[in-house]
C-alpha cells in the first residue's frame, strides 16, 4: 500500500497549485461536469427506455398473435425515446463546446501564471536550461495540463455518479440487483483510475523527459548540421537522436498496451455485469417479481455505463506525464519566488548607479570573468556612454543593472540600495531597457508598442493613442505609420518581418520611450539607421532623456545621443 499512498501524496503536491488555479473558475468547471453527466444520463435513459419499449412491443405483438387481448401505449415511451435522443445530442454538443472553451481559458490562465513565474527568474536561473528546454516547458508541459480537467477530474467523477445512478435504478426494481452492480462496478472504477495511474506512472513520466531531450537534440542536429559534419560527428549525433526516438516509442507502446488492457477490462466487466444482471432479472421474472420488459431493460442500463468508463484507462495511464509536467513548472515557480526580494526604492526620482568592485562570471563559460573588479558611479540624472568592442563587457554591465545576474563579487547599487534587496517589480517599474536584439510579436503596431506602457498607468484610449504617436515621432516613424494601410492597426508580421531592420529597431526604441522610466539603458539605440535619421532620432532622444539617468552602450560615441561623459572598456 506504500506505493499508491506515496503516489497520491506526490500527485497532490504537484497538482495542488494548478487545482487551486482552476478553482478560480469553479462555477464553469461545475457546469461543464453537469453537462457531461447530463449527456451520460440521457444515453442511459435512451438505451434503457428503448430496450423496455422494444421488449414490451414484442410481447404485446406475441399476445395479439396468439389471440389474446393486450394494449400498449406507444406514444408515451415513444415521446420519451425522442426526448432522450434529442437531449443526448444537444447535451453532447453543448458539453463539447462549453468544456473546450473552459479548457482554453484554463490554459490561458496557466500560461499567464507560467510566464509571470519565468519573468521573475534571474539570468543565472534562465541559463540553467537551453532555449529548447524552456520552449518545451512553455508548450509541451503546459499542454500536458489540459488533461487535468477534461480527462482526469470531471470524467471519473461523472462515471462514478453514473454507476451510483444506475445502481439506484436497479435497486428500485430489486434491491439485490443494485448491490450486485455496485459490488462489480465500484472496484472496476478504482482499477481504471488509481490502478491505471500506477501502471502508467513510470512510462508516462519518462515520456515527458525523453520528449524534451528528443526535441532539444533534433534542434541541435538541424541548427548545428554544418558544425557536426565539419567535425565528423554527424553520424554519432544522429544515433543519439535515434536512440531517444526509440526510447520514446517504446514508452508510447507500453502506455498503449496498458491503456488497451484497461479498455478491454472495462468492456468485459461491463458486459459481464450486464449478463449477471440479466440472469438475476430473469430469475426474478420467473419468480414473478419483475415483468419481462423491466427484466430486459435493466441489463441495457448497465451496458450504457460503458460510455462513461471507456475513456478512463487512456486518461489515467497518462497521469504520470501530467504530474511530471506540473512538478517541473512548480519548480520554476518556486525558484522565481525564492528570487523575490521585498525591498522598494525609497525615491521616485532618477536614481544613481554604483558598481563596487564588481566581478561577473557567466555559468558554464569557464573561469575567465566577463567583468573583473569594475568600479563605476553614475550620478542621478547623468548620461554615461560605455564604449568598447564586442565582448568587452558592455552588455554584461547592463545585465547587472537590470538584475538579470548577481555579481560573483562586489555589489551593484541603485540609489544607494543593493539590487539584491529590491523586489523585481520595484526595479522593473523604474527601468527601461533597449536590448541588442529587437523582439517584435506577430501583432499590430499598436499592440507591440503598448507592451511598453507601464501597467500601473490607467490611461484612457485617447491618452494611450496620443502617447503612441508621440513615441513614434521621437523615433521618426510618425509619418511612416500614418501612411500605413491601417495605421497603428497594421500588423508587423512574425518577428516584425514586415518592417525593415531600422524600422523594427525604432519600434523597439519607441516601446522603451513609452515606459517613461527614470532609469534608461540603451544598447546600440541608433543601430541600422542612416546618418540623417540617426541625427534626427538622437536630437529628439536628447530632449526626452533630460532628467533621467542613462547608460548607453555602443562601439563608437558618434552612434549615441549626447552624453555627459564616456567610458571605454
């Protein structure tokens, strides 16, 4: 008994946060479960009443053929059959439509929570995994959780209620029949839920890990094809990919066999229970305790239970995958919470920045530090240019200021407060950062710009539009945007592919301007611009930067707006 008990405890721990998140939509979940139950009850009613009606009609016909007198009301049961048939169709349609909409809402909640957790991770935590592994967590792990309600919570509950309902119907006809049914079906319910979960725990959990490794290796194989071929290890790498693929297929076959065994068990048990109830009902009919139509309809009610139980083995054999995915996401959320400090900035003015004997080494990059014993002080409201060739440490300084990493030695202070003592939200609400890489989304120009607006600013739509146009004017894109076919509602394409490199860069810069933050970091803000445009943007940025503390990074000083002083790395 230790294994199931241990499994239940770890499953509860892994799924608990997501169950609480789903509880925020408990009304929708309850209504969706009621639709499932209504669909199953309509199916039971249809099969049961149809069996009774067919038997009663046959017996009436036999009596009349034998010359006896008999009557049968065909209209009432006929109306009931039509009611159950139409009801089952309508309930099934409504259930599928409503519950899939609910699941999509739940997945949106889960994705929102997951992105919020990942956004709080430090650069060191993010560097623990490759991009393919993070992608797997944001796609496959979250997708695995869509089984939680639609396959693992509502269906077993509905199946159990259906067993109790049919048991009650049989008990009304004859109490012993209800007891026999419950004695057969309740153990079956336990086997196809808890039993199948235990049977599939190992393979389904391994499948999640193997699938992630396979995706990462496949991406490496495609992206590093030239390097693998150059160093003569293409064949060895292909063998590793194929080995992961074989391991995945082996576990999928194991799960398929166990799910098939569970389905066979459900079918055989339900049919065996129907035969047992039929035999007992016929004995009761022979003893005069039941009529022939009632004796024939009771086994049909039992057969209808197959619809409510048939999907349970295939769902619960995958419980290990759902639990593993939830546990992995929980681990990232726990890490982000551990990284959360609670300090707040004591002033809303432009802050000073101080680097005291800072040394930084990136994880997995050997012993050579990216920065070593750096001392720098930037006064509040001062603009400092940090110049140097690629690899000199410019971006590393920026990463320390935004608290993507903690220094290995020394400290970084903002307005005299150590960054490690500040809550991430307190820092990010005061900071605007233009990174080296421009990230635009497959959405409208306005949507991409609105990402820069501080969430705490409650602006009406007119004020938001004015702010968007003002930011576009500063980066010299206002005239271009007004000539677009749909203005601000024009879509920029995947990763901004509808824009030129310079336009995409300026859209990202406009997003930084919309932050309206007192601390600004600009990494190559004028990259990709022609001389005339760069001069115009630099002049307008010069005005906008008044009163803000700014660190600007570039290879040459003439690629930046006006600065109070310049440092060379």
